[in-house]
């Protein structure tokens, strides 16, 4: 049978055909295997969770002179929480941001922006949650944001992408998207340059994944 030859004779080899089929099957099956398996907080395994820093982003948008909503990113992120599905509303999360980790793709501009935060005097931006509520994958987390030496209560709007194994068959991964709005003047970030060129309102947007320890 020519279609089954593997010795270089007439007809296509069955080996490449089988290999292509296996690759195609794996490609089709992998996304479903890696996707979140639940959005029900009661079905998320209990335990300690830590931020996957390689799959976390924090971006900030601020109106620049009325021309554009300028976007910058912070790269120095960390965070963790302990989870109990029987009492998930009691979850208390802690996040930290390095104010020197501003990333605009312009090193000199990064230093200029970071300088407004006075990072030598206030080396950490932190958020510690005090309350979390939600239903059907949507929710809100309130907490204390400490920024530039000032602590104020803020509320994060959250979307829970779900929980699943991710790429580790025995692991557990959680995903969240969220945002909030703050006023820079509430945190003492108010001077001639900032007031002349940027809006007081600041939009904060984050995408984060956590892994179970």
C-alpha cells in the first residue's frame, strides 16, 4: 500500500502524516486544557497565593494637556493573599509597587516622572484590602492605598477571569482584571508642572495572575 510506506518508496510516508495529526490534536486540545475551569469563588482551592510577576501589569492613564490620555507602566509589582473558599469575602490582599519602576520606553522621562514620587523618601506604593464583594465574576475590593506618604481609601472594580490549572497540571492559577480612579492631588502630587500639563484625575488599570504556593 503506497500510503503506508516508510522506507522511501513510492507514496507519502505515514510517519509525517501521523506526526502532523498529533501536533494538530495537541494544538486544538491545549487551549481548552489551560483555560480557567471555574468562576465560582467557592470552588477555588484554599491556600496562599502569590503574584506571577511575569503575567502582571499595572498601567496608568492621565490626560496630557487635553491632547491624549498618556499611558505609562509600572514594572516592579508584588502581591499575595491567603484564600479560604468557605469565607472568600474575608480575603485580604496586599500589593506593592516600586515607584522607581516607571516605564515609558524613555529612560530620561522615566527618571523625571519617578522623581515626582520622591522614591528615596517614599520607596513603596502599597495597597492593603479591607473588604471584597462580588457576584458572577464581577466585584469590588476596597482598601487603603498608600502613595507618596499619604494613605486613602480606594475601591477597585474587579473582574474574576476564573481559576484553573494553567500550564501546570497540578497547580492552581487565578486571573483578575481591574481598574480604579484616583486624584493625584489627594496624594500630594500637585505642583506647577503637573498642574499645567496633566489632569488631576488618574486612571489605574491592572491585569494580574496569581499562583498557589
